[in-house]
C-alpha cells in the first residue's frame, strides 16, 4: 500500500529501539548474551560455502582440469608413437618389396628371360616346334619326372615283380577296404 493512503494505526505506538520491549505473556525473552551471539543472517554462510571452501573448490576444479589436459597429452603422445611404429614397419615392408621388384627387374632384363617370354608368342627360333597343353589335360602325378618328390640323386624303392603282380591281382593292401 502506498504511504499517502495509509490509515493511521489505532494500535499502540512502537517502543523505541533503545528501550527493551516487554515480553508478551507466555513468551520467554532471550537473554542479552544470547541476542549478541546470534548476530544477523548476513553472518551465516550460504549453503555452507565460506571463502575458504570456495577457494578449495576452485583449486580442485583447476587441478582436475590440469590432470585432464595432461592425460589428453599423454594419450596423444602414445597415439603418435603407435603411428610412428606402424610407419616404420610399413617402411620396412616397402623396402623388402622394392628390393624384390629390383631383383625381378634385373631378371626380366636378361636375354634368356626375354627369349623364353618370346616363345609364348611363337617368336622363338625357326627350328623350334611350339606346343600347348590342352585345357582339359590332367595334372601330373606327384612322382612325375622333375617334380619335387623326385629329385636327382635320391633313391627310389622299386617294388619286386612279385609285389607288382600281387598288387595288380589283389589290390593295394594299404588302401582302405570297404566292408559290405
């Protein structure tokens, strides 16, 4: 309500602040020592945050931020080291590939290789007779001449004629038998 519209109060005039107020009946008045100890609400910290606790909170946040930044830097450094190791191993693999390609280049530049490759296109010598295996030709047996199983200087065990006849008449004893 605005001041100029206030009605005069019919209540008793308020006592002066210097005079102590008389207690109402049934209410116990605080002692003068207790009134001085309470102080005002401005003296009480809001939600328990004092300047010291606020400074500690800010310090903890700054410390956490520094730790996160440090952890990120460590992670990036370890990732960079892993990338560098991968690049080193890729370089070693590329060096082996380059050396293999260089040796292949040296091989295909030899005259003997060029002559052999020319025979594929029937560009060989005039006395050579070209031939081609049929597409449906069977593969060579494992003991064919020139195969890895038969090498020069190795001894092969030849079966006796009696063993050859027995195998021909009765079958291979090592072959699995079909019962029936």
